[in-house]
């Protein structure tokens, strides 16, 4: 950096010019710092984005054919435009269905833009606890962007030894598991976290609770608190609009505050991660509305908290590979 020196000219210091120069440089540095800070605040890693094509062999069974918003293709190009508009710098795609073939399909259709599509949470619900799990899992993990898988469906009655064997294999590979609570209860997930403490687990959608404006169910809260005691378990602050029983969902933060307060109390700022649930969010509002609503809650807790929720916790939990 070049030094700025006040020189004597004809026996008189050019103080005014020096002061003006210093002031202008100071203003420039402040401006540059502010722009950088604002840019940093706008950058988001969204850890819950779905992509799908209705032409896939198994389709997307949970979307009704008469749904005017969701019954169409949502491909990478659709979200690339959304990401650009909203300052999203990275995405963790979460497979929308349980098709085994769609694990590889999601990796393939996002391979052209690894800078944005940082990784995939696939779905191995059909094979967990079966002999087919290990070879398929090993094949998918050849791509460093395969971050783990989701268990959203349950194909075995009990939590068998084979089931735990595959979870231990997952942990040893450094991968994580998303749970969509329902088929697997919070008590099941509590048991799993006790049995395989080295496995990184995340509860999608606040543990998949639904809100109706009434106080949270006491039994559910007790189970939620029990799961939170395991340091390996995180919560995904995702599908905010989808938490509402009433649709289109309310846009007022106070409606969602009970579950957000509980999650923050139980998991703290280091074990919460943002996810939009795009494009399902489109049924109640656009992407910006859910991002703004979620930000309003965490921004009030300070910039360092927001940076964790919207960026750093995602990198830590999912072990997201660096982009070139």
C-alpha cells in the first residue's frame, strides 16, 4: 500500500489538500466495507431445494395432478434464476421422491453448475437395512457432491441390526442423514442418535410439526427436547409456510414464532440450518417472501447468528466440498 505524505511547498504545508485527500480515501474505504458487508449478508446456502421432472419413470407421487402450481417440471434452470434474484450462492438439493434412480439423476442434472448446486441429499429409504444399500451407497459417494440421504419412507417395521449397520457405514463415510419425521418418530430418531452418536442427523422442517395457531403439543415438545440433547442432531429451519395447517400460509412472523423460539432454545445458533423448501414454497408465496420472513427472525439476534444459520452451519453439517 502506498504511503500518503504531506509535503512542504514553498515553506507552507499543503494541509488542506492533505486533509481532503485523507477524507476522500476514508469515505472510499467505508463505502467498500459497507458494500462487502451487504454482499456478505445477502449470500445464502439454501439447504432444502427440490428439483423434479414429471417425465421421470416413477414420477412425483405426492403432487396432485390438479395442483396448478406444483404439477409441472422444476429443473435447475428454474432455480438458477431464483438464486440470482435472491443472493443465493449455494444449494443443497434434497431429492423430492424415494426413487432410487433419482439419486443419480439429481447429481447428473446439476453437474453443469457445481458452483451453485453444492451437493445432494438423496433418498435411500427403500434400501436402508437391506443388502442393496452398501453397493448403491458406495457408488453414489464416488461423487463428492453426494452429501448423504434422506429417510422419508419406512420399509421395515423395526429398527433392525441391519438398519444400524447401514447407519454406521454412513457415519464412517462422513455422510449425513436427513429425517422427515413421520414414518420415523422423534422417539425413533432419539434412539438412533443414542445408538450411532457419530452420525450427523438433521430433522427436516422443524421435525415436521404442523401449526394451527394453538399452543404446541406438550408431548411433542418433550420428544423434541429429548432429541435436542444429542449434539449430533441438528434442525433444518425449512418449509416455514408448510408448517401451517391453513393454506395459503400466514406471512406474519408471530404465527411461526412458537416453533422458531423452541428450536432456537433447544438447538441454539450452532445447530440450526436454513432451507426454503422451494418450489413447494410457491404454493403460499414466492421465494423472497419465505427468505425474508426467516431472515427477520434471525437478523434480530445479530449478524453473527444469521451468518451461522444461513451459511456456516450448512458447510459444517453437510461437509460441503469447496468449489473451484
